[in-house]
C-alpha cells in the first residue's frame, strides 16, 4: 500500500526526532563539517529526494518479516547498549537509522518495553547530532497508544517524514539524512536476512531480492558524497559490493493498473494500491551472495 500525498518513507526514523538540542553542541568531525549537499540537485539535475522517498520504510519491510516468522528475535537487532559508543557524526547518523529500523520491528511485535529502550537510544543520538526538537513526548505517547493500529500509525509517521527531510536540508544536514536512510534500510534488510535463514519463507526471500532497484537508487545518492571523507568513501565502496551482488539478480516486471481509493485516515489523501507483479530469477548461489553482502555491509555500519 502506498499513499499518494505522503509516500511510505522511512517512518520510524521520526520516533527519535523529539530530542531537544543539547546545550553543549557536539563538535562536527573535520571530514563531515563541509558536507552540505542539496538533495534536490544531487543527481543529474533530478530531484533526488524523490529517490529517497522510494526507499521502503522499515514498517513496510518489517511487515513482511513479522508475517513470516513465529517468534520475536531481539538478538537480530543492534545492541541498544552500543548507542553511546558511536563517536563520529558519520556513525551516529548511520546508527540513528539502524536503531529506528529496530524500533519498527519491535513495534510490529508490540514489545512496548523494548520500544522505549530503543527510543532512549535514538533520543541520545539525535541530541548528539544537534537535531532540533521536531516531536515531543506527547507524540511518542501517541505512537505507543496506537501500537495496535499499524495502518493509522504508519500514515501519520509517513506524513511527518517530508517535514523531517525538508528540515535537514534547510539546516544543511543532507548528509545526516542520507546516512540515516541508508542505515535504516540496511538494518531492515539484515533483519529480513536473519529471519529468512530461520524460516526459509519464499515471500520474504522475494521481498529481499526485490530491493535491487532500491539498492541502485541509494547507490546513486551515496556516490556524490564519496569525495567528502574517507568514511563516506568506505561506505560507498562497501555499498558497491552489495550492489554488485544484486546486479546478478534478474527481475521482470508485469505492470497492472493501480487501484485508487480515498484514505480512511485523511479525507484529503488518496491510497494507491499497486497491482503490478514481479518475477525474480536467482540461483541459490546468487541468493547466498546477496545475503552475505547484506551481512557484511551491516557489520560495517554497526561496528564501533
């Protein structure tokens, strides 16, 4: 399901953006200090923020994950105690995305205690990154109270994401936005990878392999940042290895007319249901290459 007015974008990043600005602003690393790229003019004159909006939200990916598994696997997530160990702006931004994706998984399993534990980690990272207050604790309470109403919750969060992205661009934090989205997307893929290895669920396998197009788009977004720092260059190099593994996957699309209906959550919005289908061709060896590449990139992202 995709919303016309506000696409399903990286919704659970927003759970962390209620932290107040620290009175003592963290010092930006020398490499990252001058990285201020306007997302709207990043790729061949095209609006690259539209590409970022095509990245599946952790809620969207984790919906498939939860549907395919019988048990909650907290051990698949990044250790929440490591959140204070990330020192550089680069690592904080990446793992802000990681912990936000973890929160999506936790929320869909309705583990409220763990949601607040990871929320505290996210709050700490947003404070360190000097991201001004965008959401207060009342909004977090709304998220918790509506944990059983996933469709409504996702819609509200998706509407808010555009504002967050605009805020980051306006305040010259496009690098943070790109890293958050990358970290969260890879974390969601890694959770899917681990669940697939346990369940061998064919639908989840296809969902993982379908991300080939998203991998290509994110690669195009990341590449212009490669010249900004050694850390960004290393990330791009690692991401290229992931893309290379996905390049071997063959996907054939059968397009069908979308179904459009009024949203039950917002009378001014439309809900577009995509009836297109994809046929994926991948050998066991190619699948294993993809899964191994996901694991390696995720390890790079979360390492201290």
